């Protein structure tokens, strides 16, 4: 029956090739668009994890809500040994983090000041890889800052420029200190680069001579993000006195985009196949009308109607399947090339960076999405065959044989 269905498809090669090419173009356009969107979102996720949040963060229960300098993490001596037991742990970084004001001779701006151990932070995040001027922080140099390029332009300052940092101490009093810019970074995320400034633990400690180093945040980097949810749940159970959050909870908009990618191709390809189905139905109806006498003869010599239905269904699915296989094969080649060369959106870089997206996109299409397309073809092929098959089954042998 399959062999017969395949021969029937190519009785009119021109018509079949037109439909096959239309399906292939639809599959290529839908799959490449999905791969392009995936590339943008996956890169945003990777950048958020590598440069900004890490996989998991720990705070005091009220810190994210109030952002008070006194909202420090308690019982750190109980937390660190627990982190060392994580088998897929890459590294973790203890951070001082508070809202501050940075002033230059020309301007001032509200910022998020992060105090770090430069060595440990280098193991945890990739900020050091994005330095475009100067050098990374060092404990050997006093009162130095690492700032974003966007913030540097806003304050009209350059490398080694002197700035004044102003923040509140634990008693609510304002304290100020002079710092120099030792490095300027550019992550490609305009919002992050404009508001986040790094200093060393040592320099922060000098601003609070009567206090121990205040730890507001522990950033935890894992070797693989697929373990993030699992370890976050374990930490929430083990640390009831702390607030444990994954990057999805910290950046819900990025998490929403990541979840949306699971349904994007399904929605887009459904629309494409829905449009193509009208052409498929029309083609198969024409094929049935052209073969009226033949179908009548087959029924007259004893072929069951279920076999007629099966034959037309096979023809429809095989026609759509052939176009889909060709489309997916070409899609794979296109994506392999683009995943190496990338798609340069430099002309849209400013707008993309404001949303935290990179101007260089490397398309990605997962095995799940390839299989999802094939499954969709099987369903669409079966549904598209129902109307032509119904038309064929309504024929009676005597009437069909009289057709010219």
C-alpha cells in the first residue's frame, strides 16, 4: 500500500513538486526563525548567568524587598560548608551589595555597588572577560572601581578618572570616599552596564571600620544550568533562614522568554502547516477526482473502503513528509553555517543592548524541535487527508465507472 501511494503521488510530478517545494520553504522559514529566536534567548540566558546573577543566589529574607544595607546574610558559617557539598559547583562569590551614588566633576548617578573578592568573583562570573579599558580589580591597589562603559559615558569620565562614592552606613549616616576608575567593562547589556559598579572587599571594609564585612549576597555558579532547580530546592529546604532564588526567579522576564521558546516553534509551524493544508487538501481532491474511475474499479474488484482511506492517507502524509524532510535537511545545513558565522545585527545593536540582547546571534535548533516538526507533519497530514478520503469513500463503483 505504501509503494502504491508513493507511485500515485508522482503521477502528476509538476503538481507534487510544487506542493513539496512549498512545504520545504515553509519548514525552512519556520525552523530558521525559531532557531534565530532561540539563539537570541539562549545567549541572553547565558549572559545573565555568566555576567549578572550566576545560577543561584542567596540573600537575607528581606533583602530583595527592602535593599537595606543592614539586611545581611546570617549564619554564613552554616551556608558555606553546605555549598561545598554541591557536586556540580563551579564556584561561589560572597558580595557586599547596596545602592549608592557615584559622582564625577560633570554628573552623578545612582548605582548598585558590589564589593567582591576579585579572585573568587573571577571564578564565578565573566565580568573580567568584558573589560574594554584598563584592568580587573586587584586587592593590591586601593580605592579602585570597575564600572560599565555606559556609566562612564554618562558621567563623562575616563580610565583613572577620580570619582566620589557616597552611601549610607549601618546607622543611616552618609559616608563618602574618593575612588579611581581602574577598569571599564562592556557586557552588551546597557541597563546592567549603566548601574553596576564593582569594588574590592578591602576598600569596602575601610568604609566601615567598626563593622565586620557585610555580606548581602552569595552568587553560586554551577557547571551546568540543568541542575539549577534541583539544587535550589535542596538549599531552600536546608536554609530556612535564608532566601534562595534561581536566575529565573531573579530575572522572571528572561525566564518567561526561555519558557516561551518551548512553544514558539509549535505555534509558528502550526500556522504554516495550517496554511499549507488548504493547498494539500485541494491537491488531493484533484487527485481523487482524476482517479474516479480507477477508484471505482478498485472497489468493484473488492478493495475495501478502509484500504482506499488508508491509501489516500498515506499519499497525503508522504507528500507532506517528503517536503518536510527536504526542508529539515536544508534547515540543518543553514543552521550549521549560521551557528558558525553568526548573524550580525550591528545596525540594531543599540536597541538590542537596551533589552540585554547581543547584536551577534548564533541560531540554535534542538533535537526536540526537529522531532516536534515531524510529529506535527504526521498530525497535519492525517487531518488533511480526511476531506479527500471522505470524497473517495462516498463514491459508488457503478457511478464511478461511468465517469469519463
